[in-house]
């Protein structure tokens, strides 16, 4: 063990953090599938401990189904749903919540062990503690999101969905960045370069674009204006303006889809510029250039997936691939920003 460790790095800690990042990525994907299948409101209570067990008898299933039949989504969208159909959506939401519990355990238990063994570099302990706290907060935010769809709505509030997804993606970024730090050790103190600022700005732009995508998902805006590059045959949708500024920004289907489209165009242009400039820069290392090219390639693929998903009417499998592409671009941008920080 000691041959793999030194005071400022720990390869076992890095492997642990990468593994947790993979679980968070899986949770993001299952969460996307839960939303696309309309399953997110199938469990109407938040039971952090006892909720880990699914219904184990016919009576328990009937009880859960009865609770679901009391919310507006059932009355307005799924009236007459069979118990078998309810079980199908229930299992999606239950799996999503179970993954959340597994992520928490996969982080908390090794964290305690590594702390006792003093394997975590001192400079990373506070960061790991902060991620543990954010992970606990994510569970509460998840319920805050679900609760918005249980009374006066048939789906969750788009802004709450954006907060829930945004925190998951922020944790993913922190996990990947911290894992890379744990693997390689303390960075040398070099002179600041424009690459560092630019890479961080690009990473922030990817994150914001993911939030815009969450608003599209929350407002079900991917099911309208399924032509491209125009929107209903025009460059600018006629129903762009909502009833208020907030409605235009977060709730109006036409406006949130337009914002996401415009963000995608700007982000794709920036990603291709990053790839071209990184490849042509004579002083960048080969691995930095490869990461720059990866950013450009993933961004291009993600744009194509977005167009395909939109024009196909967002089938579940394409919607999941598009969400996976967003997470992949965020990871690539994180790795690139981390790498150029060490120039």
C-alpha cells in the first residue's frame, strides 16, 4: 500500500472517487429514464430508511397504487391505469431512489475508512466532506422536486428539476476533479495562462447548457417544434413570450426550447474552437491536445443526438442517449479544465 501512496496523493482514494462518479453518472441516466417514462411521481412519500424496501405483498402494492391514484397526474393523464402498468413506472422511480442510497453508502463508508487510515491527502479531506454534505442535500432536494408535482401539477416544476439535476452534475464534476487530484498529487505552481480561464469558462458554459436542457425536460418542451433548424417553419417561435419573465425563462415551452437551441449552437462553436486551438498550440502536451479534441468530438456528437432526439419526438432511448452525451461532455470539459490548470 505504501508504494502507491505519498503525502499529497492516494491512488486507492482516486479509484474510490472514480467509482462513486460512475455511480452518480448511472443515477443521472436512470433519473433521465424515470423522467422520460413519466415515472417520477409514482412514489408519493419520502421515506429515507423504510422506503428502501419495495412493496412485498399484493396488499402493499394496492396501498401504493391507491396513494398514486390520489394525485393529479393519475386523474388527468393516467386515469384507468392498471396495477401492472403502475408497477412498471414504480420500479423506475424505486430504482432511482435505490441508486441514490447506494451512492450515499458507497461514498460515506469508504470515506470513514480512509479517514481512519489517514489515506486521504489532507488538502482533499475538506472537499470530500463537502461532497458528502452535498450528497445528503441531494436527497432532500429530490423530494422537494417530487413534492411539486403531487398537488397542483401533473409533473414536477421545471426549475426544481434543474436544481436537482444541477446538483447531481456538480457532484459529478467535483468527484472527477478530486479523483484526478488524488491520482496525480499536488499540482506545481505555474504561471497563470489564458487556457486556464478559458477552460473553466467553457466548463461553466457546459453546466449552464445542462440546466437549460433540464428546463426543456421539465417543461416537456422537446415534444413541440420538432423540425430543425427552423421552429414551426420560422426562425423565431411566435409563442416565445410567456405570461411573465419567469414563465418565459423556465415554463414556456417555446422559449425554453429556443434558449436550449441557441445555447447548443454557441457551445458547439466554442467546443470546436477549443479542439482546433488545442491541437494547433505548439506548447501543449499531447494528452492536453487529445482532451481538447475529445471535447470537440463529444460536443459534436451531443449536438447530433439532440437534433435526432428532437426530430424523432424524443423517444426514450434517444432521450437517454442525449442525457448521457451531456454528462460525457461535462466530464470531458472537467478533465480538460483540470489538465490545463497544470500547465
